């Protein structure tokens, strides 16, 4: 089969790597890809939201399956674009249609979905510029900290957690009236603060059947001890040590099953990955958010632990036969540590030459923000390279990731040295 993967991050490199190992894979393409995917696939300079460009590529290269990495093209309706095109509608796309992608595209939609299907989540109300005063009143009924969420996609920046009531009110106004996050904050969801420890659960579904992938925990803050600004993710660990069988049973019964059944009841076709952000409050799991894709860098620890042929699994999803698949999971722990550009997640420079990749042994090197320039691998993003390792437990795996990341070098390179500190 000929496969096209859309995206250019560590997630897409990890997925491409696994698909490249399948005996069923003939040709593999990444659009636009990075310097890592270039080693195992053909990179094509087409953007993930350039639907016409993607169509031309799919027809030219006789693509049999498209795997969508990031949320943006899903929320913009790439799956629907394929279904509505006579030349493309028999080519399976992994990723939900636009209507279901609203689970990530709109926080309000996701909250209403959870209410409708009795899925545990934080209490909330949503507001627009028409009822700002009611928003202030609602804030006054809550205890700090106050959680304000822009309804739409805001590149991971749309959630504010504030200690002070007056600050919460002025931020609410900034979001609703002054368009702090543009169109994304035209509606704001105000939520009850949940105090607990976070983990993520990844689900594969064909719309009726589902399979649960290994859990993972990512480290979002730039600074050690979970301090400083939020990033896309500085590293991840799988499995999550505290996700024992009892918690997993609750997650499946109270969250995963009603989610997949709810999609079906609401007539929201879904072939793809569901990434459920969870928080364990006491002994109870609650949903913080849905994403309609895999996580990054969680993919870099979850997918390497999958022993089954990923391409076979994806084909089964596209055919509605996921129930016939038996997922085999590596029992070992996997960790990934992300090397990032100096200054990230604020302004940073690109184009720094990367050295030391070939010295890394016994770990996976997943490229995130890299490209090839004049024959050299150079930085091309905030998150640059993820080093993934296996171990008998996460500590052993982390040790290997840290030993190897020390061999990498580029100007301004930074990584967190304290992953797993909270476990
Ligand atoms: P989200 O974009 O919805 O994942 O939110 C970003 C981060 O904000 C989450 O990973 C949590 O750490 C935090 N967060 C979101 N909602 C809540 C909540 N209701 N209570 C506590 N923390 C939250
Ligand atoms: N690592 C969090 C995300 O992919 O959204």
C-alpha cells in the first residue's frame, strides 16, 4: 500500500516510522514532513491545510490511505473534502469528519457532548459578549482558582487559570470583548477547577468498536518542577504508573465507552484517534479535554510500545473491523525527552545546525522541528528532537534518554532534566 502522512512533528515521524516497518507498506509519503521522515519516506512540500495540493499528491502517487497527524485539517474538514470528491471518496482517511472534530474544535461542543452522555467532567457555563455580566456573576459563585477557556482552537494557549477574582473578570472581558484569542475566544467556557493528577488515554475507533492504547503523561511546562510557560510538551512517559487496573476500568466504563457510543448516537462518524485528557480527582477520573488526534510528544512513547502492525490496525479502522484486531503492547516502559530551541515557547531562532544524532544508540530519534538545509540537519521549530527509550521501568528508560540526549548539540538547546519527578 502507498501511505500519506500529513504533518511535520515528532508525532508524524513516530507514526511514519511504525508504518514503515509494516510489510504491507510499499511507498510512504509525508507532507510536509521533516528531516526525520525524509529518512524513511518521501517528503512533499504540501501544507496540511492545502486540500487541493493534497488531492493532487494523492492522485499522482496512487495513495491508498491518508493518516492525518494534527487537528487543524480535521477541524477544517479534510475528511469531508475526501468524501465529497468523486476522485477521492474511496480513499480512506484516518481522522474524524468535521462534525466530530468539533470535540477539539469547540470546548463548548465538547462540554455539551459530555453532559448529554453523562461523561464525568468539570461543571461549567459558557458565555459570549452578550452575557458578560452573567459571566462575572458566575465567577463570583466559584472558588479560586478560576479556569477560563477560549472555545475555539488557540494553539494550546487558550486556557487561563487565575487565582484572583478581579483578574479573572478582566481576562474574561479581554477574551470576549477585546478578542484576546481572536475568533477562538468569542465564546468562553468557565469551569470548576479540578485538583488532581493528569494523565492521557488514547483510543482507536472505527466508529463502533474501540481499542485503548497505552496511557501516557506529558510534561507541559517549560521549567523544571512544572514551572513557567506552557509548551506543546517537553517529554512523556508511558505507561502512567498510577493508572492501575481499577482506574483503567473506571476510565473505560465511565469515559471511553460512553464517548464512542455517544458519537454513534449523535450520528458523528469517527474513524481515528481519540486523545482524552484526564485528571484523577481522588480516585475518580474526569475529562479535561478531548483531542481528535494523537498527542505530541505522547505519540513518541505510545506508538513505539505498540507491537502490532500499525498499518493493519489503521486499515481495520477504515473498514470497521477493529474488533478483529488484537493489540499487542510492549510491557516495557517508554520515555521521551524533548530537546527544544533556546527561548521556546516564546521567540526562538531557527536554522541552527544539529550535531550528534549519529552518536545516539539504543534510543529512537524522533525529529520534531527539523529540516535539511544544504545537506545538514538544522532546527526548524521550537520543539526540535525527541529521544525515546525503553526500560524495565520509567526511571531506567529516562536514564537512557538522558544519556543519549547529552550527545545532541545545537545552539541554544534546552531540555528538562526532571521528567518523572512527580511520580
Ligand atoms: P486544555 O487545553 O483544556 O487541556 O487545558 C490545558 C491545561 O489546563 C490542562 O492540561 C490542565 O492542566 C489545565 N486545566 C484545564 N481545565 C482544568 C480544570 N477544570 N481544572 C484544573 N486544571 C485544568
Ligand atoms: N502534548 C499535548 C498535545 O499534544 O496536545
